[in-house]
């Protein structure tokens, strides 16, 4: 699978909009975007770490990062997402309406919650 | 919480750049970064955390009713142009009612036809993607021309014309899933709040 | 395996000693301890994120966190350690003279670089 290189962060500050609560012990890298649509919440618990340039967009439900969860650089979480306590989500992973169990480790570059039609090209799935 | 800033790198060649032209009905979030000759059509939505820089390749065209979601990067090589639907040359042409979803990279020369959908974190570089295509997530489209109405599954790497010509047609189920994904950004539009 | 619960951090500030360089875009949570022994360095690159209460102690070599790397809460890195770009080290992990590859995701509670004698108790390794 191909991944575009992580782009340098262009926004000076992180951007927070909507109902977002962040525990004071959480650590959020530069260029992170936290956006909760109306009637949705984003909850960042104690000891959570979010890598640079990650985007969390709560839509149709809440995004909850439980205590000690960590998201690598360039992670995209969109829709309704729960990241269990101490889970580790590798960089440039996409989570679309998907949950991660407590203490689970998700390899970098994964896609969770993709329910689009899979087809086989050139004898290899999706390639 | 600890939040530290990172200053945007200065671009020495950007001093004499043309200013973007933005239709008054377009919505460009204040955390979007547009520079150079970017022509933004009516009712376009440009989300925060996007970087649209016509500072090397230019101009860029973004057609009516198109959505550019968070984290999208649009940039162009110095050389290489595509022919837009108005028969003029562009570094990046994006037609009308297009959905460019989160963290997509569009690198000119690139043409994306009307009503096409580009899924999360996919890349279009030095390519033409025809009208009404659906490109799913984490795909790469480079050095090819994709005919109109084709479906590119998640994770696909399409870098030869032979691969592009063998792609299947979009099905109704694909259109439904794409609409479901795009739904996440409809609420962004200020008038729908 | 058992993990003691993460303790609330009593020190509000991080503590830095020795030859430690921190990129201005890095974000470091409260209670982090960065200690470089004489002739050792700690290098924190751009966009790095370090969770609360983590301890980095360079000893007999350097500790280098490459760009976009992220360490969860309560991580212990000791000795000579390189964390590759955009790698993701889960909370309460211990790294002893061990490296993490770029973009690798390490599950929470892991031990890397433990070369002590392993024995089997009660039919299960190390339990």
C-alpha cells in the first residue's frame, strides 16, 4: 500500500471546535485538528497523547480517547470512534466509525471501518 | 495540555504570487491555507487544516459545489499542465460537485472530473481522473488517465494505463458508501448549522 | 502481565538535565523527566509527542526521537535508544538499549531490550 508522505504542519496552532474536553495531563502535538459536529463530543482522557497533524472529527456520535490511549502522527479518526485505555494507534491510520479495544496496538497505515466494495485487481486484493 | 506551535516555513518565491480568487458564496475556513492563483467557485467548501498552495505549479481551479475536507493538501509541480473543461491550462483542475475527503493529496499536474469522489488519504499525482469516478481510501493514482465512471478500491495502486483501463465501473452500492462518507462534512457548512 | 496503574503526576513541570535538545514543535506532557548522562545526548525532533510521566535517561549512548515519533504515558527509555520517525510507543512500555523502527507501533506495556534469563513458571513463560 502507498502512503503519501506526512506533510509538514502548516497550521501554527492546533484547532479545536465544538464540544471538546481535554484532560490537563493529555499531550497534543502540533497541527492537530479536533472538531466535534453539533450534538457530538470529543473526550480526551488523562495521559492521552496525540501525534502531529492528526485529525479527529466527531460526526453522528462521540469520539472518546480513554486514559493512556495514544494516536500516532497523521491519524484520522472520523465519525463515532472509541479508542480504549492504553491502546496504541500507529501513525497514518484511518478510523472511520470504528473502535479500538483497550491495550490493542494497530499497525501504522491501517484502515479500520472501511466497508467499501473490495475487488481484486491484478490477482491481488485491492492492488 | 501541552500545545506548541510550529511556524509555517516562509516560501521565498511566494512574494509576487497572485492572490486567490474566491467566489463570495464559497466558504473558506480561517484555518485553511490558500496561496497563489487559486480560483474557487460558487458554494465551494474548504475545511480547516487544508493547504492549497499554487506557489510552484499554478493556476488551480476548484469548481462549483465542491468540498475540500480537513487535512487535504493540493500542490503542483512547476512543470506540467492539464487541460481544464474550459480548454485552458491548469496545474490542478477540480470540477464541480467533487468530494476531496480528509487527508487526500492532489499533486499537479492533476485533473479531477465533475462529481468524482476521492476517499480518505488517497493520492492523485500527474493523472486525470474522469467524471463520476469513485476512488476509495489509501489509494495511489499516478501517471494514468482513469476513464469516467470507474471504481478504484481502497488500497489500490494504479500507476500504469493498463491497470487504469481494467478498472470496474462504479456501482450504486459504491455511490451510497461514498455519500455516507461525505455526509460527515455536510454539517460543516455554516448555513446548515 | 500486570501493570501498576498510572500514578497521577505530582510534579507539574518536566525536568531536564544534561545535553537535551528539544525541537520547538515537540509537545511534552507534565512530569516528564529527560536526563542525559555526561557524554550522552537526548534529541527530541519536530512534532514529537511525549506522554505524561515518561522517563528518558540516556546512558552509554544517545536517545534520539525522530520526527513525529510519539511515546505514550509512563514510557521508560533507558540506555541507548532510537525511536524512528512516526513510530508509536504504547503507554507504560519499557525500552532498555532498544530501538523502534520508523512507523512501528509498539503495544502498550511492552518490554523491549530485556535480555534477562527467561524461565517458565506454571507452564507459562515468565508468569
